[in-house]
C-alpha cells in the first residue's frame, strides 16, 4: 500500500512532485482552469458539480448534494470511482442498493445503470475514465 506523505504542485512547469515512502516521483498532468475557480456549477437541482482536474484518460469531479436530492438512474460509458468525503447517500447500482457513509468508496463499471439519493448534505469526489467531455471546461470540450 502506498502512502502519500507530502505533495507539492509546481504550476509553472505543470509537474506534480509526490513523496511516497521517501521516493520522489515526477508525474505530468494537465492543470484544469477550474483549479483557480472557487464556484461550483449547478449540475442538477440541489446538486452542484465542480471539475477539479483532468488528464488524458481521467477526470476528477466534486459533487455537493443537498439533503433529499436525487440523482435519477442513468447510464454512461465511463467507469466511475467515487469516495464519500462527508454525509450519507444511498447508492443504486444495477439491481443493488447500498447506504454509503463518509469514508466509503465505490466503483461503477461503464454501461451499468446507477443513481443516488442524498440522506443528508454530502460531499462526493468521483473519478471518471475515459474523460467525460460534458464535464470539461467549455473551452476544452472539442479536444
């Protein structure tokens, strides 16, 4: 298991330096213009969304869900891995239903029907692969 002990981002040269158990790794990545924005956009009623960062093959997004909000069942071709930072949500994945509490994580294969209900105000971080073009900043959508 790898443990990140220290992270430093050098934005001028677009490199991320990560210290993992004493080893220094250099990893290239794209800096999303959204990193510099403080606001979130309204994804659905009672759900706000912000793209945090994206690369060639993955995109990370933060969702703020108000208590009682519902993300209706849907499908998309992207694999989706999520982590519940804060709150309590009910996940509906395929035929299964499960309650997720802060600290829980999940992975939904592409093409599987899924949705969610927020039982209390919640914060979710999700990673999509491949990159969701509809979550890219407007000036980057055509790449």
